[in-house]
């Protein structure tokens, strides 16, 4: 049964990746794979599904519902007030066409580090990216890589970030969002610089090989239809579109308030509670400063709430699957192997978190599975909590961006209308290879300093 359980776990993980890449709803896919894991692992099916799966699902929901809710509402009001667009347009004007790639990465990074929802960032920055790439005649297939790299690499795991991947470790290690010291800052900068340079080289090589800007052929009609619908639904506008956007400094202020409030308040209160207060402050400030741009306020609240529920349910489903997988003996052997592997303790923690995040295709979902198991073990060994916090956050941004990652799939297919065959390779290099290299460098630095 042990061999069968190990094979079943591997097959379940492969099936989960396959189903999500084929577009099957992640909640349904996770349920199917949880049943398969339980049956092949010799678990009582009723116990596995009614207790293990549902406890994992509901515990994660209860812990992070308010964070997801307020984060989604904050992103939605930034979107409907055109604050996100104002920031993106300002970066476009400031950096210009010659720095199109950097402008797209910068726009996504600024908004993500300011607490705006990833999906809002993608939809807000994509039209600007198309405009810049078209003007510079750069291949469209690199836009998903620029969006993903700016959204879920260095900004998600950097010290002080309000993203949930930087908040979850605070609950398990008793740290603050700024934990990790100078090594954490250096790690984020290394990812930003190395990834940015690599992306620039990839684009230049493609251009040198004769690639030019062209919307994906199979989706060009969809893009044109979507643009026509959006134009028809927009209110009458004056010829000078810039006058209709909020002042960029007023648009940036709520982002700064969220970052500042989180990192100051977390020194005096629970970091999750501090993030909730920071997001409420950000939402209030956007609504106050952008009142004249805020139309259909309650519709925006409803839309943000719906987005939060969908995103949270998807993550909870993955955590539920992980909770079932954690009951299989093969999973326990993997954990024991990581804990007892030769080398510094942080190496085992790093590999354990990043592997689980890769399996689930979710940084936050993987952290929700890995840290309740691993954190008590390594805390008991006397490893510094701040070091573990930053290594865990960096590890969550390692191989989580495999092809079945929800944000990767949404960015490539829904936002950009591309295919994995055309667009995924640069994403893999920038959001998997670079962060993993920096992760192991951070482990080395934390070990010797």
C-alpha cells in the first residue's frame, strides 16, 4: 500500500497540473485529485474528504478571507477610479517607448508592491503594454513575461510587501512583514536586476532574429471585439484622455499609505490585523481623493467581493488537496527527508516550501500547507525566525510559477490572448529560474552571516 500510495500521490499531482492546464476549474480538479490521493493512499475516504479536506479548506478561508476581501476591493476601486491607469500612463510617458519592457515591469511592480490585486494589475497594465510594444515594434509574446515578472517575483517576496505571501510567514514565525534584514532586501534587488536584464536580452535577441509586434492571430478578432465592446460601454470622453485621469501623485498616495501603515502598525500589533487596517485606510483614501471618478460605488464593492471569493475558493481548494496529501505516508517521508537532509536547516525549509508551492501551483496555497508542518520543526531547532520568514517567502516565489499556476494561466490566456507554447518560456526563466537561484544564494548568506 505504501508503494501504491506513493504512486497515487505522484499521479494525483500530475493530474492536478494536467487538469488545470486544460482549463478545468481548480476546485473540481482539486476534489478529484483529493479523492484519488485518499483512495490510493489507503485513507478512509469519508475522513479524508469530510475532515482533512474540509478542515484545510475552511481553516485557510477563515484565516485569510478578510485579507482577500479588502485586497480585492482596494484593487477594484483603484481600477474603477482609473487610479491604476493613471499610474501606468505616467510610467509610459516618463520612460517612453525606448524603455517599453522596463516600463511594463515597473508599472506592474509599483502597483503590486502597493497592495493592488495581481489580476487588477494585469488587466490595468496590459493595454499600456500593447501600446508600448506596438510603438517599439517588440514581440507581443513577451508581454505576459513582463507582467508576471513585475507582479509575482521580487515585489511579492520583498521585505515590507503587503502581498499575502509576505504576511503568511508572520503567523507562523512571530515576525513582521519587514523580517529578513539586509539579505532580504539584497535578494529582492538581485531578482529585479537579474530578471530585468535577462528579459531585456531575450527581447533583443528575438528582435534580432526578425520578430516584430503582432497580436496573436487566433485571438486578434477576440481582442478587437473586446476593445469594441469596452469602447461602446465607456461614457462619452473628451479628445484629451489624459485630462480624464486622476492626478498621478494622488493615485500613488494610497499605495504608499498601505505600505507605510502595514510596516509601522505591524511593529505594535498582529501583522495580519495591521494589513487589514492598512487596506481599509487605502480604500478610504482612494474613495476620498477620487470621489469624482468613483462611479457605481456599491457595484464596485460587489465586484471586488465576488473576485475575492473566487480567488480565495480556488486557493482553499488547493490547500484542501494538500491537507489530504499530507495524511499519506509518502508525504511524511518527504518531510522527514527534508528535515534530516545534510546541510543547513534553512536549505531543507527552502526546498520543502518551494516544492509544495510548485505542486499546488500557488505561492500562498503552498505556504498554507507547508508552514504549519515545517515551521514548528525548524523553530524547535533554534533557527532564527526572521531568516526563516524571508526564506519561506522567497521559496514561495520559486517553482510556484509552473504552467498550472492560476495567475500565469490567466495572464497568458485571458489577459494577453497568448498560448503557453509562445509565451511561457520567458516566464519560466524569469519567475522560476531567477528566483530559485536567488533563493539558494539567500540560504547561503543567512547561513554564514
